[in-house]
């Protein structure tokens, strides 16, 4: 489902643990890491889509999390030109996203990357709040920065962004080891607001 400008409605999820670290998932059979995200189906609200994607990608249910906040407006990103495609619905240009900030109220062991037959992630880890900006694929970086910056206002004790500038990030990448689905490290290799109209 595309809007008139060619963007697919989508939700993104920033999941926090008790230390305000964020869930970071490694895509199946790839070396790229990202936050959970997924499309909004016809008839779904953004919140319904968020809970569905949370279960499909991370294995968590509403009882495992608490919504802290969400972005006020749609945040958009364009995909690289080789992903742009035209079909009967129009020209697909990218995603427009509502981002949710969640607190994990369950335990790490509640995370299950194989909740569906087609998992999105095969490993995960906790990262410091701003670290994903230095690791996410380039065309998503601006949206990540917008979402993280807007939602940082709702963190109990948000770390200043300046502490995580890229020039100072290199020594911060050796964080907690990633967790594969089998439990071993992977091989090296505001209150709620209403989105603006589409």
C-alpha cells in the first residue's frame, strides 16, 4: 500500500532495556543490523502494526513492553535508485514511518527471533542509545537520527548526543556480545500523538 507520493506506511521500533540500551537486530544471512520495522497493513493502526511487527520480528507480546512515546509525524526515507520500482499501484520511492519508543518490561529470555517461519533477524544485542547511527545503512541514517533525537526527550536520563559523535565512537563498538538464536555469538563476518495525514 503506497501513498500518493510513493511511500509505504511503516512502523519502526526502538526497544529499551532497563539501562536505556536499545535492541539491535542482525538481518538473516546478512551483515547489516537495524531496529525492528515493518509495513502497516490495510485496516491497521500504527500501534496495531507495531505490536504485530514486535511479535513477528522479536517474539514479544504487548505484556512484555510498555509504550513510552512515539514520533509526532511521519518520518520518510528514500530507497536507493535500484530499489525504486513501478507497478499498478504507482512508483515505490521509500518508506514513511511512525517510530515507537518501548520499554522492555519482560526479560531478555522472552526475546525469540523464531516466532514466525520467516524470521527477520538471526542475532541481536543491546547497544548504547546513539550507537546505531554509526552502524545503520546509509539511506536510513537520517530517519534514525530524527527518530532517536525526537524520542530521546522521553528517556529518563538521556545521554547527550555529543558523547556519541562518530569521531569518538570507535572505542564504543565493543559492547555486549551479540546473541544468536542458539545463544552463541554469531559467526564473525510525550505522550502519544497523532500522525499527520498521509
